[in-house]
């Protein structure tokens, strides 16, 4: 049975979500955002249901904390919030949130989205070893508006099947790019095709993205043994 972690300071709401979802999922919940990371590391949930507006420590901050840790960085996060407005949805997207549901929750739709996401998730992402390595990459592809892009990115860490990088491009989850190793005085070297699986806004100019490779060549810096 898949596991869900529910983080919401509303006791009644946590009770409703537990009642509506416990027939399909093993549920762990907390009203304390401060305890959420510890619970995630202890119980290793398959997804997180997260309220945005909580005292002391907001859901936005918790999203950033989840993404900062190796194990929880790829956890699907579903925001369940009473905070309406497109500005929150846009900010959630910039933090790599998988989906956004306003209260009262459409549980039929939530279950469908959870099932689809967890069916397509790749558990091996959690155990892959990531290495802190700064590389200069060239990313080429087409953005969500159909406009071609070709720009440089710098990695923060790399793995056999992906990388975390910063660049000036404005992309959305699901965008695929051809990836090239490059550098001063070096010819671009194709190393694979990567898909944006996580997005974080780090500044007005620089954006932070997690890429998952769909294919790699033998020239990528890390290979499966």
C-alpha cells in the first residue's frame, strides 16, 4: 500500500482526508510543519499532501526544505489549501509542486491525480547517488509556447540519471531539452535528453531546475555500473 504524509494544522481537515483516503493509502499526518521532514525520513511516504497557510512555518518554506534533502527532493507534493488565487498556484509551480487543490477538496479528482502520479513515479530516483559537481551544460529545446531555446546552465549536483542546475531560462515541468557538455574553448558534446521534473525560482533572473534524463550517451559524466 502506498504511503501519504498529510501536513495540515486543521485537525478536522486532517481527519476528513484520513477518512477519505485511508481505504487506498497508508496515512501519516501531522499538524506541525516542523515535524514533517522527520516523518518523511522515518516513514518514507510516496507523496505529501500539504497545506500552505500554517503558523510559524509556511507550506512554501516546507516545499523548499523537502527539495533541499536528497531523499525527499523528488517527493510529489500536492498542495491542499484554502488559499485561492492564481498567484499561489504560480508560486507553487515555481517550487515544483505536482498539483494544487483548493478546499473544499474534490476527492475524486485528487484520487485520480494521486493514482496517475504514483503509477508513473520512478522509485529508483530515491536511491540514486548524487554527486556535487559543477558543470557547464548547454540546453536546447522548445518551451511551452513553442519558442526554441538555447542557453547555458550550471549544475549543482549530478547523478547517473539527472542533474540539478541553475540557468536564465523560464521553463515548466515536462519540458524536454537536448543536453550538451560545454565550456570555454570546448566543442559542445551531446550527452542526452533531459526532462524538467522540478522547478524552483531562486531569483528574478536565475531559475533552478531538476532534470531527469530520458536517455544518455556514454559521454555523460556518471554511468551506471
